C-alpha cells in the first residue's frame, strides 16, 4: 500500500513537471509567432504568468476549486490549501475538506502541485491572444483574477464535485476546464482590446508574420512533449492500462491533426504552411484532451483529423470577422476545446478504460452524454466570458489595458520594459505601407 | 506483481517520452547546421516526420516488426496493432500474436509507444542528410515507406525474433536497428540526390556554415538528455542495476567522445570546432547505444574516445569523396552505428548486467560474437540500402525528389512553403563567389 | 523490498536526468546574456563543462567526496568509483567504502550519476561569471581541478560525513555545496581576470546588454524545470510526503522571487526588467535549495521574496564595486547560496518532513542551528576561495587565462574557435563610443 502511494506520487509529480514545462512551450510559440519588437514583452508575460498563478492558486484558487462547499463553489479550507486533510488517505478513510479530490491516493501537496500547473496553463493561454498591445501591468492583474476567481469556479463545477459533474458531464484532462476557459477569457479580452494597429486596414486583412519560426517550432515540440504529462498524468495514479492507452490516443490525435492541417492548408493556401502545421498539432492535442481516456485509438485518429481541419478554418474565420489573434490561440484552445469536449458525447465507449461515462452517439449511447457535454460547454462559456469581460472592463477603466498607439508602433519592448530582445541583430523596419507617406 | 507492472509501465512511458523529445533535438541540430533560407523547410520536415511515423508505424510497421511470423517478417496482427494480445502477461502466461516482445510485462500500448519513438528516430535521421535540396512531398512519402516497410523489417530480424536474433547478434538499444538503418536510408538518398549546389565546385570543397549554432547546441543537449530515455529505457523494465549501469555507460561514452572529438579537431583544424564537439557527443551516444548494457564503464570510456575520433575523420572523409551531408549525420549515425554494433563483439562481458551475450574479443570470447555482429551490420546494410535506393529511384521518376536549381539557390523556404523563418532579421546575401560574375 | 529499490532508483535516475538537463538551461541563459561575438565560446564552454565534469568526478571526485576517510576528505575507493560496495544494501547491511551515502537504497551507479550532475552544476556556474574574456583551454583545466579537488572536498565536509555534517550543519540540496562553491570559485576567477574591456571606463559603468533574451528566457524555464529534479530528487528516495512538500516549497519560492525581483526592479529602474525577473527566479530557486525540505510553504514565500530583492541589489552592488559578472551569476548563486544556507538556521522546523535539524531562530530553536550554518558558509568560503585563487593564479602563470585585448574586442568566437554563431545574420558593430575616435 505504501509503495502504491509512492508510485502514484512519483507519477503525479513527474507528469506535473512536464505540464509545468509547457510554460516554456507557450512562451516560445507565442514569441515566435509575434514580432521582434514585442518579444521581450511576450517573454515577460509568459514568464511571470506562472509565478502569478502559483501565488493566486495557492492563496485562494485551490480552496474555491476543491474545498467542500456547494454545487457552485468550494467553501472550506479556502486559503493557502490550509484546510484539514489526511491525504494520501482515500475513500472512506479520507478525512478532510477537500473530498472532491480524495479519490487519488497521493499527498495533499502533490495534488496541489498537479492542479496548479493546469491552472497555470489556462492562464497562459490568454497571453498569446492579447499579445502585442496589452499593458503588462493589466495582464498581471487579470492573471490574479483568472487564477483566483475564474478558473477555480469552472474547475469546481467539473472536477470539484460541482453541478456539471453531478449532471454527468465529463472532461478527462481539461479541454473545457483548461483550454476553453483560457479561450473564453482571451476572447473577452480581445473584444475589449480590439485588433492590433494595422491588422485590418481599409478593409484589408494584413498578415503580420511572426519573427522566429524556429522558436515557434521548438515551442510546439515542447508542448507536444508536455502533453504526455497533461493527459496521461490526469489519471493521478500510475494505472498501467489507462496511462498507456492515453499516451497513444494523445499522440495519435496529434499526428493525425498534423497531417490534416498540413494537407488542408496546402490545398487552401497553395503551400504547406508551417504555422498551420504547428497549430494543427496543438489543435489535435487540445481536442483529444477531454476524451483521451474514453475513446479508442481508432477514434483518436478521426478526432485528430477533424481538429486539424477545424483549426485552419477557424484561423481564417476569425480573421474574416476581424478578431485579431496573433498566435491562433482561439482557434486552437477555444474552438478545439469545445470540439474535444463534445467528442466525448460522440466517441466515448464505456469499455475503454473502465470509466462509466456512458457511450457516445456513435457507439449506441444516444444523445444523453452529448447533451451533458453541451451543457458544460455553454455554461462554461457563460460564466467565463461574463466574468472575464467584467474584469477586463474594470481594468480598462482603471489601469487601462492597451498601450498607446505610439508605443504599439514602436514596440512594447521599449515602452513597457526599456529593453530589446536582440539588441545586436539588425532588423527590417516594419513597413506600414497602407499608411501612405506617414511612415518612412 | 501488479505494482511491478505499474512501475515498469511508468518507466517505459517516461523514457519513451524522453525519446519522443529527441525529435526536438534533431530539429534544432539540423536547423542550426543548415542555412537560414532553408530553415522553415527543415523545421517542417523534422516536425511532420514524427506524425508520419506515428501513423505509418501504427498502420503496419508494428505488425511487421513484432507480429508472429517467419525469420524475416511478422505476419500476424499486422494492422493497427490490432492482433490478439493479453499484455502485460509475460512468458508462458502470454497469449497473443506479438510473442517476440512478450518478455516485458507492460500493456500493449506502452510497448507500442516505446517502439514507435524508436521508429521515429530512425526516420528523422534521414532528414538531415538530404536537407537543403529535397522536395518536401517526396520526403513525406519516403518516411511512410521507411516506417512501414524498411525499419520494421530490420527490426523484426533483430528485435522481433528474426534470423539475426537467432544467430546471436545483439543490439541493445539500436546502434544498428535505429541509427545505421537511418544512415543507410539517408546514404542511398544522397547518392541519388547529389550534393547541394555550390558545395563542390571546380574541384574545391566549399564549407557551408550553419546559420545558428545556439540552436545546434540546444539540440545536442536535448539529444543527450533524450538518450537517457533511449538507452536505459531499452530495458523496458525498471531493473535497478541495469538502468543505473546503462545511464552511466551512456553518459561516460558521450563525455569521452566530446573530449576526443574536440581535441582531434583542435589538432587537425587548428581550433576547437563547436560543430565537431557537438557531433562528437552524438557519435559517442550512437556508439554506446548497442553495447551500453553489456560493457563496463571503463570500456565505455574507450568506446567514446574512439567514436569521437571516428566522427571527425568521417566528416572530413565524406567530403573528400563528394558525399554532401549538411549536418554530419552519416558520420554520426551510420559510421558510429556500425562501430557501436561491432563494439559488442569487442568489449562485451557476460557479467555486466547478466545478459548472456557471450564475451567479446578483448574479454576472452574470441571472434564468435564479433562475427555475429558483423553479419548483422552487413545484412542490415544490404536490405536497407537496396530497398531505400529503389524507393528513392521510384520517387525520383514520379514526384521528383530534388527542387529546381533556382529554388535551391533562393532557398526552399519560399519555394516549398512560401514562408521565411526570420522575416524581420536582415541577412547576408549568400555569396556564390565561385560563380564569377553570374551572381550579384 | 525489491520493488522499493526499483522505485527509488527510478526516482533518483529521473530526477538526475532533469538536473543534467539544467546544463542546457545554463548554456542558454549565459549565451543569451552575453554578446553575439562570444556566443560560440560560451556555448562551447557550457557544453564541454559537463563532459569534463563526468570524467573528473568519475576519476577522482566521487572517491574524495564519498569514500570513507577522515573528517576532511575521503581516502578509500578513490579512483573511478571502484571501491567495494554492496549497494543497494543500506544501514547495517551495507558493506563497502562509501558509507556516507549508504543511507539511500539504490545501486552504486545511480548514486554516482545523481551526485555527478550536482558536481557538473557547480562547475557550470563558473562559466558565466568569467565569460567573454577567459581562454577556452584554461577554463577546461580549471574545470578538471574544480571537479576533482575543490567541489568534492566541500562535498565531503557536508554530504560525505565530514566535519561540518558532524557539527550539525545542514544543506539539503546544495545551496552551499553546489551554488556557493560555484560562486566562490567564480569570484576568485573574476578577481584575477578583471572586468571585460569597456565595462568600467572613465568611472562609468557601461551596461553591456545580452544578445538574445529569447534564449535567456528559455534557459531560465529549463532551469526552473530542472530544479524539480534538483530539490525533490535530493531525497534520493521516492518518499511521497517529502517529495511533494519539496516540489511545492521549491516552486513557491521561485514564484515569490519572480514577483519581488520584478517589483523591486520596476521601482528602482523605472521599468520591469526581464533580466532581473529571470535572475530573480533563479535566486529564489538557489535560496530554497538548502532549506526546501525543512521549511513550511509559508516560509518558502518569505524566502523567495527576500531572495528576489537580494539578487537585484547584489547585481547593482557588484557593479558598484567593479566586479564584472556578465550574467549575474554571483548575485544568483553566491549571494543567494549563502542566504539560503542561513535560512535553515532561521526558518527550519523539525516537524516538516521529520528530519531532526532542530528548529531555526524564528521557530524557537535559538541561534544554535544558525551558528552551525554560518560555520558552514565561512569555512566553505575559505577553502573554495583560496584553492580556486591558487588554481587560477597557476593557470595565469602558465597557460594564461585571458585572451588578448584584440581578440576580446573582435570576439572570442573567431579567436578561440574560428567560428561564428550566426554567420548569416547581420549584426550591429559594437560601439565603443567611450574610446573616442579609435573605433569606427
């Protein structure tokens, strides 16, 4: 018994470390897809976001998410994970205020660390979408709110024994809890912020290429690697059959999405676009996150193929409706977070790893499961979007959320940080040709 | 018993993740050693190669490699790893069609995932050698053939209970199965492709320096790190004495090779060349891959020292015979893959981790083992080289395998992908001074 | 029992791999914080340093550190870890010459590998401080001395059962053994080397910005990630409560230090400096290294907050006294290595993970523990500083330790390696404006 606790703890910690490492992946993807003049700002945001999350989730987030309470929010052991708890005891032997997560037999701090890195992921998703025009200070404040009041509430609903869990909605590793929550928070921010200067000018959509595809590729590899912590680790126990199955569904969906996003972009754009391939990979990973434990390897191929197509269409679509997402994070995390959550209702099979989700639409389960999933998607959207929108609005009215036009044109690195990422490399002056003679 | 399965599964999955991460290492080494104008193309190839491998090895490769069959190829459970299998049962308790790998007590998908990442490594080795002139589409097709028909057959011979295994040939973690197979496939490609434009002009050997040694160094560190999954993980069980021993022989050989390649390049070239140091490290790692479990730590020093010298001489030698390998992968993976395989015949000692390989030449075993190893090297060369050559030839006659001269001069990034890796950084125009006045 | 050995061995090896990976972190941080013209040199130093450490620590370091001997040095089993040893036997069952580390039940080579990566960390700390002017050859020689004669002796005093261990001094994961030892060795080198050309000219302190903050950020993330091996791994056993606790104190201290260093630099410098944020993170990690297992999560916040402030003040302070440390490593590793060691004497609580350190000053233990810690700090300083200074002096008198002024101005990449890290990127000519008309 004692050995099993040690084994499970090792699994939980090692996979949590991999998820932590995804912070590097996000930083490099977002920096690579953005312009040189905003690079220090992006690196700074992506670095500090996990520090803020660590403090915010410790101070309050954990308690709201996993503390015993009502169907909507935790009420006990709220602050600094300081409630009574006799982990690693489980089941009937468990005594404490964090009952919703007492099914896993590891120490409290292992549970906390694992859940923290998921919270941090949701928070870091926001940073890419609002990049290249948000004020550093306001992003830091938003992250505190996000990790203390937004993420933990949805988390309570789904993973903390709240009303969506009771309704039979499933989200194995967080397509909704992590990815769509990040996506909705980001979308609300973008609607208040508006597009970057020059992106949509005189009715044109001006592509703004990223400054470093080597970094973007590096980041995507790191994320793919980290996802082997994200999904298989979400067993929170070293269950051999489950973790092996999940490793393979996760990888296969990613592979299929890489192929379909590459092929579809090749067909639509004439050439195989590396950015689309990379975002395709991430889309497949996001989509398989919710269903990874409940679907067959065969289904994971299909899920990946669809995800890769969805992300390409979404990137093009968001641009059409003038929603400016510099790194494609809405298409990856929001669109495919929703899609992946619904996939449980479509592809789930009870027999896969023995979790009784009920069968999905394609496997004779009717629409019951799909409806529960849909309820989860809609309610998450409503809460996250509204609270985030309010938060951004308050920040706009107080600190301000957007840098000045001049600072945006000159780059946030100088304006916000007094710094340059590559002071010795010579760069091209960004051309604002659509502005006519106003620029040199 | 159940705990042992969980423990071994965790070991197999965690080390497989590390091997997966080597894809990043290869991508960064190859991108760093190539020119800026081909960077997107190299990143694209190194990224998609693992997606293709994932699908190809799942669809057929696994079955051909590990399915029960004859001495040359698997015949049962060929498609999508779908054969009967009651893993994690082992030995007499095993019932299924993948008997050759029933010695390890982990679930089927854990076995699959671990073997997949090795297949992916063999495939990614090819990409560096053919870099800077191959068509993207043809590389993708070749990778499918490689992971479905080439790698799995050699794998069956040596790890799938085939005729080389029966002959007493050993290859612990894949100096032959992975590295020389990748090397021979690449060599055949290079012979059909020919050298890059400008590399050998008017009888001169023109050095073409890579564009980013920071990335190349990063990649080599990632590969060194990943190799701690590659070699110790190949126990496919958390056997404490074996995995500790292998971690140290692996690291020591790498360290010795770093020193010898640095010193020999210092002596031959006048200065310690970083590229040689990095490739020296990889050479030591490749060489110790086959014998890591069968040789002493003392022998691993010697193996590393020789590998580091071999790689420097091979890089110089391949250039002399006009075989243009932009990243030195033939010298690393082919030459040292062969050397490492033979090292078992020279340095193996039965007593090391209890595997009865027989002793090598230097430890009183005579030439018996060395001959078996030699047979493995030669037969692998024959099959891999011939089938690869045929594949490349067919691709050349159909899709074409080489980009146009103009595209090669302008860079494959624009031609193949319509993209640039660093659109904002100003770069030098590549000088083709040997062309006289034809270039600006 | 056998399973426990396997489990603990897996933990020790996996965490050791993470610590190995920190070599990449140091390489990227140091390369990023230095100038483009010295990049190949820095990458070369940071790459070869672990190879040298691997050979030096194997040849002699391990034996001096853990061999049975007197209070000052090991005397048995000195060479190539070749002494008698029946690991994984522990306690009374242990028979061998490495008694001081017989408390952990893993094979000898697992112990060796884990200790080796710590030795390598101490050695690599030196490289950043002496960067941009040291001769490559002399750095290699110093590293041999460091890993054979300097690090192992302090290691013996504290972790090898030597006189400081007997005095009741504690250093859980190496704030002193690794970080201050690296710091003192570096400081002695810097005092003999002097500042970089142009750094302090005509009484001014000229900032010399690093060439690539993307790499520096990447490196810091890798180090943060690796620290989850460094600290939790130092249990050298998969003790669930201890490793979970340590993961959280480690992360929380880092997070707090990120916040405090960012805020204090914002206040002092007017803008939030990314370099300060990154070094703040490392400072928090160094400071929590010694006390991570002995202090509460609450205390870890405080320790981190102070560390983040200390590092900013130290960076400014070292510049004021004309000690030129290009990457801030003295402020990170030396200053916070000392601070972290003293933190045990201030914040330790016996109850945390059951190790009887005695309570620190703030928890009713009086000054006893703090005095023992102080003794450790001072004696480590004396031995390391003096022996290092002598070593540097001998190297200066023989090989020379500083490149010529011309080579320094042109960059060490050409001078030492005949190479350039980014041969295709156009760079700014470094301006030496303070030299008047002597430069173009």
